[in-house]
C-alpha cells in the first residue's frame, strides 16, 4: 500500500500514473522504441520551462540543471486530465517530462504533464 501526503510529491506521483494510464498514453508509449531503438535512455524531468524556441524547449530542473529537449510529432501534452496541443506550453509552466535520449545525445520528448501553468495576463 502506498500512502501519499498532499503536496507536490503527491501531485508528481499521480501525474506519473496519469501519464502511464492516460487515454492513448500506453499506445503512444509502446511505439517510442520504433523511433528511437530499444537502447534509448528514458529520462524523467521535473522543472520549469525557461525557453521555447520552435520545437525545442529548455527546462530548469529541480536538480538545478538546464536541459534542452525537442518536441516530436508524437509528443503528448496533458493538462487537467485532458490532452492539449504542444502550442499550449508556455515559459514558466512547471512540468513533468518523459523523454528519451537518442544515440546522438539529443533528448526527444514523449510526454509532458503540465503540473502548474504559468499565469497569463488575464490571471491563472
């Protein structure tokens, strides 16, 4: 039995479960090896988006590292239990990212869970 206290850790754990069990998440996740090979390194990152340049996002992680990664056409973005378009990502969003590192060293994003959206001019 797993006991989760309220707070960021609980949201993160539930977010990971949501990514794994979400609508279409299993089907899309099953195809990642077809694009990147069986030996691709899978990585999870939690952090704040600091820059978006086309399909490249820069993330400042909780471990205080800056990581650049590339969104692909198969990238799924979820917010409030719904799939949203990757164009909805904004600088300042706090996200959980599941990515794979290709043999070239490039990180390709498979899933993004927006944990907390950045405030907009109209409010949160």
